[in-house]
């Protein structure tokens, strides 16, 4: 299953990501190619951006806060590592990590030495 | 002063010149230093109330005393009562008035950001509900807090750096609550007595500790950190390690200082 | 370095150069500083444990991480763990520490200290702390493990104060040595297993130690609530007046420094992300 670029671009979690990037780093952070990279990752895991985030954060009963699902997060972290190996690109993998982080899911990437 | 000399100055100072006041600006320096200590989630756990001895009546001082601090309350010109505010986490989380992790300030200023996995949304959606909010329903909990010790320690060292002598000792919690109008959610840490020393800066000499190797470990809790004598010597030269107690003249000094201050010399 | 300047330059550093180890002498200097820190009620609570990152297996490193632990753990070459051995309070009930201080002329009859006072007043004071009926388990029960032994909250109050004092001494000593440091939470259960921590030791956050991977300014001195929120005079809530001239003096001495955030901070953080291959 392929996930369309437009679907990725228009999903709520992508918009949230972009607005947080803009807010924190300024316009230069919303650079070309981000959506395409995320779409490639979505295709690999066969999920839309919103589905990915929903799997990692479960809304509490009140609905205004979330609980981090550590197992789901761990699974995606492993998948991002695989994605990094496949693409042979830390940059591409970090784009995906950035998407998670700005949606409220911390990542624990290794450092490049 | 040089950093290691400041640390090397620490003694359990017991004799303060009761007639020599502590300059107000030096007390402020102590507080300013305490304020800059490291603190978990950048929250104001540490609080302090400053009291000049002469602003307290003899009866009020008596109500503050414990067996460890009786004479100190009567001789040291200034006492800072250090506290841990057990309610400060709730205030940080619910009121978000000040720049803490809960308010998003550390992300805002670039102290913690996406390279570390943090974003505003992470703070709001995960750190708050999972780290900062659990347990708040139970209300203030006694049992101490390292942060209050961090702040007090930095204040203590600033006092030495300002040329003051200092002593940490416990005070009476209930008495202090009445005399100083302390909020119910504050748990005592220690009283810090400040003044100019009536004895020499060496006082009794540097005080004993358990063996270094019983306190410092490496790799695991069964493996003592092997102390290099050359480093120890360099710390002696830097002023951190000083002549250890007792100094040969100490008993004479104590008797003379006790006479000067009108304190008992009975054994 | 001048003391005030050390205080001013200390801030939580969150980027370390991972490839630059810390000289053993410098680690020992930090331990020597902690060793000279004041004891709470003359009890030897504090225990410090130095661990080199590169001696830990990848599995152990992973186990130490929590969802809020971040790349700092990978970056810092040395960790200094802090514990307080709460059983030391019970050991101090024999009054030996007090007696020694009397013998050395630290505690004197002028302040009431003598053999009788130790036996009748000072050690019963400690005994009341140990026996206080408000008690909690040293460790909450966790998967497959029973709760730790019971201890009074009053004991914890003293022990945690002792840890905090040691931590600030350690942080300052690190910066005095030209190093960078930060206290950071890790999984306490993993640390206990990996380091073989005895049952009676209570943990706090370890100090990560290394050389600055970011600028010393690290974006500026971190913000605090107003001074008047924390410091009072004689009776709460009468604030302790903050004299601007003192602030000026401390600014000149580098204790109070330019506040965060510097205008260039976010660009620095993005640069650091690239330096270490971390996400933006
Ligand atoms: C006990 C303790 C635990 C801490 N744990 C963390 C931590 O897990 N992660 C982190 O980034 N900072 C941690 N800090 C650092 C504080 O966030 C920091 O001291 C505070 O924001 C003030 O900033 P400054 O240290 O730069 O002055 C901790 C501080 C203390 C005292």
C-alpha cells in the first residue's frame, strides 16, 4: 500500500509538525522534501501519519492529555532505525524522528560520532 | 575567593561574634547563590526565611531551638531558615506562572529541544501527565527533597566566599511555624547560622569523615574508588584539604573564646 | 576559578563531546570536593559511584534510559551516581560521631556538649528521627520485586538533604575543573541492578560529566521565578528586599550572567543537532 503525498501533507499530525517547526526554528526549518520523506516512511509501515501518532499516544478519559504507549513507541523507533539502514541516510531518518517529536513523542536516537 | 579555598573553609563553626552584624548585602549574596542552584524541572522547591537575631525576642528564639542549635540562636547575628516547599510541584503544574519545565520554558529557551526528543507537545502531552502530575492528588508529602539541599549548599559556600562563618543545624519546626508564620506546605531543611567567627578560620581543624574508600566507588557499589595520593596533594595545595582536627591549640582557643563570649567553660 | 564565577558558569549542559573522556584526576578532584561537604547531623549518609560510559554494555545503557532520558546519556563519558545510605542514621545512634567531635574540639561544653548531653539529648534526638511513626517503604514494590524496607519520612528528609548537598558540590567542582555537567534522571531500578546497590541506599539523579559539546553559555543563564517568590524576611510572606546594587556586584563577578535565551541560541541548537546527527 502506498500512502499519497497529499494525504500525508494534509493530515493533522503533519500540519502540527510543520507549525511546531515554524514556531521553534523559523521558516527555514520547513524545508522542501519533508513530506516526501515522511510519506516514504508511512509507506514502509503502511500507516498514515495520524494513525502512527494515534498508536503512540492514547488519550486519557478527559481527552485533553495523553499517555505514551511505550511499546508502540519502541516499535516505531526500531522501524525508523531500519528505515535509516535502508535509506542509508541519518538525515532522512531524522526527518521522521522530527515528525514524532513535534507530535509529542520523544525519540531516543543514537548520536553520530 | 578561589573555588577550592571556599570549599576548604567549611567547618562546623560554633563561635560567632555576637556584636558584629552581618552586612545585609552578604545575606542577599547567599540567597542569590541558592537561587542559582540546579533544580529538578526548574521548579522552586527551595525557600528561605532570613531572621536577624536581634529582631527576635528571647522567647521567640527559645521556641526555635533544638538541642543542636541552642547557643547558636543566641550568638549568631543572622539565621536563614531553609525549607522545601512540598507544594511547589503542584504550583508549577497547575499555575504555570514561572518558567519551569511544566510551563514549557526549557523548550522555549532552547535548553531542551527536538535534538533531545523534546517539544512543546511532548511537555504538554507526556511530561506533564506522566512525570509531573502523578501523585499530586495525594497532596504535599513529607520526606525531603534533594533540591532543597542543592540550593542550601550553594548558599552555604557563598557565605564562606563572602568571608562569613556558617553552621547548619536543625531548628524546631513547630516553633518556627508560629514565630515565622511558615506556610503549612513547607518542610524544614536546616537553619544556617551566619556571622563572623570568634575563633580562627581553622577552628578545630578540618573535621573527620568516614574513609574515602567507604564513600566513593567505581563501577559498582562493592568497588572502592582508588584514591591517587598525588591528586590529594594537589587538592591540599589548592586549599580544599586542610590541616585536620584537632589543632594543638584548640582547647586553649575554645576556653578563651568561651570566656570572651560569656559561655560556660565547665566540662 | 573564582567561586562566584563557577556558580555563574554552572548550568545544565545537555550536549557533551562524546569522544572526549574525562581525566581520572579531574574525577577524583570532584570526589574530594564531595568528601569535604557538610554532613547532615554528622551522619555519613552519602555514597558516590563513578561509572564510565564505555564500560557499560549496550544492553545496560539501554536499560538505564527512560522515555525522558535523552541523548545526554550517550554523549557524557562519565556518570556520577549519588545515594544516601539510610542505615547510617541507625549506626550513628551510638553517639560515636558526636563523641569524636567533642574530643577534637569541634563541639564543646560551651554549647552544652559533653558525654551526658550525647547520651541523654543528642542521640535520643536521632533516635526520634529513626523511630518516627510516619513510615514509607524505601522502594515501592515493582514487577516481581517486593517493596524495600520501611523507613521514617524524617530519615528520608535528612538523607535527601545530604544527597542534595553532595550533588551541588559535585556540579560546582566539575565546572571548576573546566568540565560540563548536568543532573539527569535514569531508570533507578536498572541502576540498582547494574551497580549492585544495597537495599538501604536511596537514589537521586546521577550527574552526567564530560566536556562541553555546546558553548559554555548554553544559551544563557536559565530563568528563575522572581527572587521575592522564594526569599522572605522575618515573617512569611514579607519578601526579602532585593537590592539592585548587589545584583550589579554579582553580575560583575560573573555569578549572575546574561539570561537565556540568547538571540543565536536556536541556531546553535540546530547546529548541534547536525553536529551529533540528531533530529531537529
Ligand atoms: C535532582 C535533579 C534532577 C534533574 N534531572 C534532569 C533530567 O532528567 N533531565 C534534564 O534535562 N535536566 C535535569 N535536571 C536539571 C534541571 O532541569 C536544571 O537544573 C534546571 O532546569 C535549572 O537549569 P540550570 O541547571 O541550567 O540552572 C535535574 C536537576 C536536578 C536538581
